[in-house]
C-alpha cells in the first residue's frame, strides 16, 4: 500500500513526458493543380503525420492547369482561408522557369502569403520540377521558387531540389509518370517527404516505417532510403 503513491506519481510523470512529445494537430489547405492531386500528395502527407503520431486534417483546391493567379482571381481559396482556421497553406503552380512566370509566381505568392498571415496561417510554397523534355530548366525552377519564398517571407518546400538530389544519388530513379511531367508514385512520395520534413523541421525521417507504408509495393527499400536522404538534404538538414 505504501508504494501506491510513488507508483501513481511515476505514472503521472510518464504520462506528462510522453503527452508532451505528441505533436500538435495540423490543419492544412492545399492549393495548386495536378502536380499535387496526382497520386494524392495530401493523402501521403497525412499518412506520414499518422506514422509520427500527429493528427492532421486538410482541404484542397486543386484543378488542372491552375496557376496561383487563377486561384486568386477565382476567390474561393481566400474565402476558405477567412473561415478555416488553418495552420498551413501549401501552394504550387507550374515550373515557372520563364522570367514572366517567375514574376507572376512572386506576385501571387505574396498575395496568398499576406492573406494567410491575416488569417493566422503560414504560407508554404511547394517547389515543383520541369518536364523531362525541359530538364535543363531544373535550376531555373529552383531559383524561381526560392526567390518567391524569400521575397514573400514564405516557407519553401523544395521538392524539385529533392528530385535533383535524388537523381544525383541514383540517376535511374523513375520519378516521372509515363507523361514525363507528372510525378510517378515515387515522385509524389519524395515530394510528400520534402513537404512534411519542411513543415515539421525534421532532421531525419527515420520515424517513417517502410513496412507500414501504402506505397511500399512501388518503391524498394533501397529507393526508400535514397528518397528520405534527398528530402532531408534538400531542406538543409542531414548530411
């Protein structure tokens, strides 16, 4: 009987310690086009959140060929922001390698960043990639999204850079789908790894359990390791 108070106290300490490590819930608004809805990138990110013990809910405004300008002019995203109580807005448009596309990316990123801030959400840019036919534009895509994030004070989720780093490690990785622009499942998983690692500021992605992943039949365990490393390196963490 005398040991009960001590055991009870230890239980309280145990609960306090582990409850403190449970990540807060995320509510994310995804804005973009088919580069996000191909393979359902939001669903993959949700899967990562569950594996880490984080609750996540999301809404999406994702339409074929839409730019951020299209979304802004339509007005639906801004209206959703005003009522939604979101933690993050994760947005992308096309590669934006051309100078005029870069100008528009910066302009409308700034508008969405300000609208997000007004509604207490953090705006994050999801950097994409060029088509295979224009692979020479990869560095321009990286520059466009990097400048847009810097000039607007936004979070940068450098998925395009992660693709580049993954190919440097393993040039044969099939990150494109057969149309040579949209991502394969592997490409989408790498994008999701990068977005999650950025938003959660992860130094590694070792919490991801390959054997529990819904996409494991399309990605080998060796490729899984390459993708994790590329995602972490792309955001400046890891070696």
